[in-house]
């Protein structure tokens, strides 16, 4: 199995793999690496270890860590951070002069100073060719403008979510995982967009956290949905609410109109006369993770 080191370039940013070579590298060390953007400084999120080959496949061929950051590298980084603050202000002024409908988020120099990268958001495509030429004439270096999405904007700016805590994306989420409205429906959440959307306007990332448990639990219990007619020990009724985590369903009695909770595995679904009987669900098999490598990286949080 290949040996890699995990490097992160931003707080709560994505972790990239590099080959440690013969260097002695520890967690939280600052290291100098070469990326597609140029030479950059990153922080070691995970010390060197062996991982599954398929985890490294997207990063092949692995680039090697150039060196552990020295005092001169740290001084250079501090200098470039100050220069980037000035560059941000100048770029903001040029955007107003060119009357471009874009929101500037960040300015960043690569460690060698060979490239100045600006990140922005916009509603659609922006023709910023004149702006790039203007900025190149001012800074005398290579300019790159990168348009990012609203989720990336929230991650970079940060803030508080509806739960009152720091946004997950800016606190610990390294990657954005796919989120769908089906996740909210499977968890019996209100489909009100204001309640299941984050500050970025997209679906809450935390909808993903419990989906694996809901999926496994759903395989172990009968398939009962809201609106189903069921037979209970108190008579027939209609399912008003299903709590998969607690293995309970709230049922309204057809005769008395009263509601009560019953275990899902004690309910019998009443089928229309023209429907065939439900197949008996097989016992769920254990779900194994896609990668069983014992030394795989733990979640970034």
C-alpha cells in the first residue's frame, strides 16, 4: 500500500495526498508542496501512513513534499498575506470601474509569488478579460480569476447556521457531499425550503449525517409510509407520522379518531383488494464500507 501524507491548504479545506519521501513529517507541520496552482504552503492534517491504493488513485502520480517549511518560508507567507490584502482592495476598485456584476471573495498569492488568484461569485458567466489585463498591468504577475459557487462562498466567509453553531462547511467539512430533497423526505422533515436550506440557499449539509442510519434501519423494519392504512391492536387506522429512528408510527384510529403510537414491526399494512400481498422482507445483510483498509484516513472532522 502506498504511503501518503494528508495536506490541507485552508482551515476545514479539502485534504490532498502527497508522497512524504524520506522527510520526517509530523501532524500540524507546515510543508512546501507543488500543486497545479504552483508552489504552495500547506498544513499537515495527517502524518504519513499507508492507505488503500484506490484512495490514492485520483492523485496519481503522487507529487512529493518538497520540504518542511523553514523560517524563511513562514516569513514569505506572512509577506504575501499582506500583499494579498492590498491586491484585494485594488481588484475591488477595478471591478467597480469595469462595472462587472461579480462579488470578490478572496485574493491569494502562491508561495513563489508567480501567480495571484482571485475568487469570486456571480449570477452567470462574466467576461473579465479586460479586468485580467488591467490587473496584470498593475501587479506584473500572472493573474487567475476563479468563479466559485454559493456553497464555497459560505465556506470561505463563515457564519452561524440555524442551529446556532458555526457553519459545518467552514468548521470541519473538507468536501461538499451530495444532498437531495429525498434525504429530508426520508427523515420526515418539513419540506419548507426555509427550514431545510442553509445560509447559502442550498439544502443543509447536515441532512447527510444520519442518512446511513436511516437506510440501514429502513431495511430492518416494514415499509410503512405516511398515509398507509394499517391494522393495529387497537383497530384499523391511518398512518400520520413515521419515526424511523425510534421505530414508531403515529396512527389515527378510523373509528375513534384518536391518535396513538405503535411499533412499526407490530403494524400490518392493509392492501386494496386489487393488490397482491406484500412480499416478506428478507433479513437485511450487514452493509460493509466501500474501503476496508484499516489504516484509511478517518473523517476530516
